[in-house]
């Protein structure tokens, strides 16, 4: 999850400041990541699993925001991709979409966006074909 520190945005015109919790940025990036073609889902944790069991959605799951020594933002994104897609192309698209989305919504830039492919998800039809095999050793009814 995000660091407990707040990200500070300073107003150039009147000197006002806005504090943003990193978990808000995680939600923004999580929603944007789920909309990229080839991304099937995001990795959750125990907390997001409990929330889903209670009927709530955890929009920030699969995204971790950290702040390095230079006060620059680094995003780690954990995704499941569809089997058969070009994984490097999906990762590159994710990086571009997430960078653009964060700039548009908060005017913040990410120093790095690390994409971690957690797993591949196969379509249901491929899984059903594997289940339709005949048994190697059928039971004798004798």
C-alpha cells in the first residue's frame, strides 16, 4: 500500500497547497490500468480480498505508489494479462496510459512505472477443451 506521507501540490498563483494521499493516486492508476486492452485483472491482497467478499470493490488494488529520496513518484503495477497477447506491447501501453492519466488528473509526473505481470489468464473456451478429455483409466463396472 502507499506510504503514509502526503504528496504536496503547491499553487503557483496564490501559494495555496493541496495534500494528496498516495492511495488516491493508486485508485486513479488502478482504474486506468484495468481499461487497457490485454489486462484482465489486477493483483489483490488480503485487504482487497476481504472487501470483495463483502461486496465492495478495491479500486487501488494492484498498484503501489512509493516516493524515492528525491521526492519523485514510482508506481509498481501488478497485472494479469490475457494469454496470447504481446506482453511487452501491453506493458508499454500501460506505462503510456498511466503516465498520461496521472498528469491529466493531478499534474504529477511519475519517475518510473514498473509493470509486473503476475500471471496469464486463459479464455474459458481453452479451459473447457482441456476438461473435455476422456479418462485414461475408466472405472470398470464389473
